[in-house]
């Protein structure tokens, strides 16, 4: 090669190589970009599982509390609405349902969050719908009349047999297997511990459940059961009888001590039950409430046993969705009431729109305040505020883990015999439910909803601690918790979405149910009526719905309307 | 390395062990080894995937050697810059050979004509390897006397071949597997190329592009070596008795095909679905006992059966106007529509214009369906988990009933009445509870064992008096044996005699699991 030729050659070649170079590199990068690197980087633990927080809109509430946002809307146009419902949880939605059901549809419902549902809120992703809170409804008791009516209306009860027992849509009855417990290194069916129990422990279990049956059968002087759902449909003696009043004033732990229930498996189970329904441990739950959990369920069905439950992939979000659909066009989400005032016959409500801060004023004839009372007390006029020092709202963490395969799936893809509800004897959480359990699909992926009542310390302290916990810390805590049952959990999870419910649910602390403060919550303030499960003292669908319907009944009476059906 | 001519010229410093000439000879060795390894891999892979190893090895070796001839011939057209061409070819050989096994495994499902791709890759590798030796001899021409050169190059070449032929069966296949072996030798190829490049850096101009390309190729191969099997899902091959030739985790299940001599097997989630040796027994019994017993069947529904084997049997009836096949997994129907070997097995039934495929959840699809069919074949995996158990529930069979035309019938594959006697009885009860008149029957499928089916009708089905031509197993003489149940295939648990599998009791899955567990352990 001669010198001169080489240099020009080189220059030319260098140029063409640069271009080719670039094309090759670009092609390589494109190919690399198309490859699902994130997946195997995750499998190899090079990258962390994505996690995202979806907590309720606490900031707005706190700003209102701190006075950063003025409660009073500036003067302007006033919107007239005959009936206004504040709060789109089950109580508010049920109040609206009852109004519609009785031919009154001239109402408006405001919800602070961007969607209604409250504790029955749900979400959905590409894999499945999933609950954000409450996730099942037991076969309703006979006295849960409004629940029966509602289930009939939405087709969940399809008919009745000769004995009047309801037939439920079988796709909604929780499919087998319902629940399992991780204990002694394996899963057993059912959550009441069975595996590895001594004879004494078994005997104590039997004694406990026999006693619960007796409580369940107990009736007051009026012939009504002591323990009913809703609580208020029970005998008037429920807190009057001396021993029962005493039960509510002592904690479940104290009662167990007194009655000599000491075995660890039994107390574990009862603690689980209290935390499951009330978000509080044995020591901070009323014994009356703790017994109610085991003594009040008496539902019957034509096509399921009385212990059966109704469940949906999105949990009680299914019920909230039906209620939402019934109120379509009359619900405004993302708008909060900031002040309630009374002017003559009218009730004025100032509101704030969460996304753009727009203010407005609504004038209503009647108002249903279906928010927790600690929220209502901030926006009500001084005279209408009810003391609630004894009310405890338990904080919860709910995490939805999207999984590629159910934990325990073998290398060859053989899925485990899983249950809908999966609990560990050794964990501080309540385990998880499988969202896809109630579908007929046999796709591999699912969403596991992990429940964690933050009850290891008093509610306020736990709430503040939860607010300070970072997403990465939650991720580690959630995965470490599940690893106890499923060592392979980290390789199954593709993302985690979680929600910290700061004031997750009313907790029946000792004395709350029978106390004067709670009874005071039932009273209306003029044409302002209240509807929330904190009036009942237990955060159950049946209670929230009951409170919503009672408030709607008072509204109908305000308006001089008669109801077409139902009487209380 | 001694060299008379070089010594005479006195430029001894160039003649160290790491001299370009030595490295070039080393390249010959590596190329020879790699070349033969690629060829052996292609041969082994072809016999895994296509069967018939004598034909595969013979044609692949022939094709490979012939391609080397093409390469050798083509080498004369390269006249300038030989070292650069050589290095480039070597990187290319590394890339093509290194990725060959991965490409062939990955293409098994997608390419209609797998053989075309196979031979194209073999020829490409052969041609590139064929180019190398002549090029090298021309590069080394100035370094050695011709006599020496020929002797050295070919000695090294044949030693390399010997090494390859020994380590391939003894080390590579048992310890690394085909995919990783190919990547390993690809890496060796490229490393030698880069080393050569390094030594020739003064003689060659503008080598940065070549360096860049080489390093990129090396990286790709290393990634392939490290993660290739995981990415392709072949890593768990050890849990299957035979060679895994295809493995894919789809959205719904893990599909695995394994190949032993004369036996192709399909596994879904680790459960055997068929063995090509005796699947005809299973499918003839599944389809014909019912279908030959109804008048003039025209419209058939197949739920599950994405392998197309049941459809193949249905097409034996000239009266058939249409088949609707509903299988959950699109990957499954795609695999059995596209792959040569599998299309041979199902006689291209999935591509028959009379057959329409719907990829959907059977339960969800059935609930929305308003069509009726003369015969419905329900061929789901065994009820080994609660999701699949729902497809054996009374709720499902009630939906199924709506899809049966007057005079029609359904057949349910119902696991083994020998192993899972009580589970089998529950399927029968459940179908009967939905209003069907049931006729349980069974047959022996050697790879499965004694297998059972439950036929359901509303009075329109009669014991067949005539079967289609060409069946290997079923005949009117055999049929009564299928319908007779000996004592050891009857339910043993009095509690299940009237048990019905419902969504909220899933008694079938529990019984099935207990019985199979007891049988296998």
C-alpha cells in the first residue's frame, strides 16, 4: 500500500466505517431495548421490585385541620340541591341507594377522594381487579334486612327456597379452598389452628367455641338475640344486662384471663380475629366485640353453609361499584366539604375541589354526613360537634402485590393448591387474599392483597410511624413478612402498590360500644344526619349500610316522604 | 518456534511464542475445533428436534463439508488486506456459530420450515470456516516454506478436529448443554480474533471499527453464555426425563416438548399431555366413541386440545362442516399450527379451513356462547389445582349443556379411573347432576396408564356400529371392553357415590390429589 493512497483510503474508509459503526450500534441498542432486561435483572436481584404508594388524600384533610385552607368558601353563586350526602363510603353510598330505592333521586353525593368506595375501594391492573380494603361479605343474618334487599336488587341473591333461605349466585360464594393457615412448617385448611395441638389445647378450643354458641343463642327479655348484625338490631338488653355491660368495659384479653382461656393457639386465633375485624389486639378490644365476632353470625343460604362468605376479585369494591352505578350522575368525586353551617331551614355546605382548589357553596334541605366523626367534627358548627375522645380509629397497611405466578409454583409450572385467604401463624400481618381466586380464568398471574393492621402500638403512635415509613422500607417489611410462608415470594412479585389507611376503621375499644359518646353519635343535628360505621362501633359492611339507610330514612321523613318498603 | 528461513534472515525476535505466525496457527487450531463443534451441535440439535439422528448427522456433515468447499473457492476473490478479512471472518464465525444453537432452539416454534433455517446456518458456518484456512495459508505464505506451511496448518487443523470430537460428547453435552457450548466456542473464536488483531495492530490501519465490532460480539456472546438458557427457559431441562427441545413460560402455563428417539412428548406445567408413540390410543378413544355414535355430526366444539390431535380425529368424518377450537393459550395453538414436526403429528388439522381457533378461557367463552354443537370434546388438563377444578364443576357443565344441539353429546377427559377411582366417579356424578345421561368408559394408553372418559348425552347417542377407516386402535369389537368397568376401577369411597364437584366445595381436586398422591408415593 502506498502512503498517499493509504491515507485517502483510510479517510474514506474511516468515514464509511463511522456510518456503519453507527448503524450497527444503533441496531444493537434497538435490539437491546426490545429485550425484557428489567425482567431478568429483577430475577437476578439487580433491580428492586417497583413499589408505589396510593394512600388516601390525607394532605387535604391536614391542611383543612391546620387552617392552611380557609373553611369558608368566598361568596359567590349558591348551588341548590335538596339532599346532599357527604362521603362516598358504604354508608354514604347506601344512604343514596335508599333514597333512590324510595323514589327520591334529587340528591348529590360528594367524595373527597377521586373515587367512591371508602374502605370498600378497589383497584385494577392488567392482571386482575383487587381490593384496597374490605374484601368479603358473610352470608347475611336474617336481621340484616337491608343487606338482603340490596343483594336481591343486584342479583347476588337469585331466589329463595321453600324455607325462605336465599339462593346466592354461586360464582360469588367464595370458591373452595377458602382459607388456610401456615403452621408447623405447612399449610392446614382453615384458620383455627389444628396442627400440633396438645389434648388440653384442643379441649380449651372446644370449650371456647361451645361458650360462643351459648352466647350466640342468648336472647334478651324482648326475645331478640343479644349479638346481632347490625348490633342495633339486637336485644335492648345487649348492654343493659349487668354481665354484658361488664363485658364491654373489659378487654377481650382480660375476659379470656378471667375465664381461664390461656392456650397459645386459641389466643393467637382470637387475637387474629380481633385484628382482622377491628384492627386492634385482644388487649385493646372490648370483650363484648370480641365475642360478637364469634357469636353473631347466623346467616343461612339455600346453596351454601352458614359459614360461607361472598367474595369477588375486587373484594367489596364489587358492592361499592354496584352502589356507585346506581348513583351514576349524582356523585361528584374529588370534592370535599370544608364547612357546614345552618341558616334558617337550610344547611349550607362549603366545598373545595381537590385538583384545582375551586370553591363552591351548596344549599341543601337535608344533609347526610357520611364521614368518620373526627372529620365531621372539623367542619360542623360548634354546637353540632359530638365528643369522641373514646373513639379509636385503627391504622392499616394494605398492599397489592402483582405476581407472575402464585408463590409455590414449581419450576415446571405446576401451581400449588392455594386458598383464597392465606394466613401465617408466625406473622404479625394477617396474610393475603388471592384476587383471581373468584374468577374462572386459569391465567398464571394474580394479585395478592396483603393486610396488615398496625396494632403493635397505640393507634396514634402507629399512625405517625406509618406516615414516616418509606416505600422501600414497606417493600422490605412486606416481602420479609411473606417470606415466612413463601420463601420464593421475591421472585414472583412484579410490583407492589400500597395504601396506608391512617384512620383505617373504628375500633371497639373497651367501653366504646356501651358508652355515652357512641350513643350520642346517633343523634341528628337538625336536618344534618350522620351515617358512618363509627356510630355502630364496628367497621362492617352491614353496619355502614345500616347507618346509611337510617340516615336516608330521616331525610325522607324531613322531606315528608313515605317509604315504599322497609321499616325500622 | 523454529523456522529455518527466518533464522537465516536473522529476524529472530519475531519468532517468539506470541509471534503473529504462532497466533495464526493457534487460530487454525481454534477454528478447526470450533468449526467441528458447531457442526456437531447442529447435528445433535437436528436429531433432537427432528428425530432420526443418522439422517440428520449425515446430511449435516455433508452440507457442512460442501460449504467449506464453497468457502475455499470463494477465498480466491479476496486479494487485498487479507489479515483484516481473516479477522473479520473469524469474528463472524464466532457470532454465527455461537448463536446458532440459541437461534435454532428459539426458531423451533416460529419458523414453518425449520430445516431451511438449519441448513442455511450450517452452510453459512461452513462457508466462513472454509474461507479461513486458505486465507490463513496465504497470510502465512511469507513466514514458512510451503512444505512446512501445509504440514503445520493441516496438522493443527486435524488435531483440533480430534479434540472437538472428544470433548463434545464427553464434556460439552453433559456439562454445558448445546446452547452454552455454542456460546463458549463463539467466545473462543472472538477472543482469538481480538488477539490476532492486537498482534497485527501495526500492520493494519484503522482497526478501531474491527476492535469495536469484536468487543461487541464478545459481549453479546458472554451475555448469551451467562443467561442464554435462562432467557430461553431451557434451564430447568433437568426436571424432565428426555431432552427438552422447546420450553416456554406463556401467560398461562409452561409448555415443554421433549424428544427421545421416536417419542415426542408434550408437558403442560410438568404434566404429560401426550406421547407421540401412543397418543392415537388416547385421541381415538376420546373422539370416536362419542362421535361415531351420533347421527350425521356437522358442528364440533373442542375445549382445550390446542395440540390439534383431537381435531385430527374429528376430520375423519366427511359430514363435519366446522370445528370450533377454544384453547386458552395462543402460544399453544401457534406452536402446533406452525412447527413442521407438530403439524405432521396433527396432520395440519389446525390449518384446516373448516377449523376456527379462539384463544379464550373456556368458562368465560362458554358463558357468552350462544351457538350449539353436535359434539363437544372437553380435553382439559387433569383437575390438579383449584383453577382447573372449576372447569369440572356443575356450574361449568350447566353452561356446557346449553352448547349441545338436540341429539348431540359431550365427552370429558376424566383422569385415570384406575388411579383416581373416586375422582372419576365424581366427574361422572357432576356431569349427571347437570342433566346429562352419562356413559363412563376407559382405555389403556401405555404412557399414561389406564385412562378414563365420561360421555354425556340426552338420548341421541348409541354405541357405535361403525368407525371411520384408518383407526389404529378402536373397533366395534373393542368398544364393549371400553364401556365395561372391572371392580378395580370403581369408586371405593361410599361418600363420593353422590358427590358433586361445585365451585364452593372443589371436592374433585381434593379427591384427585389424595388419590394420585397415594398412588405415586
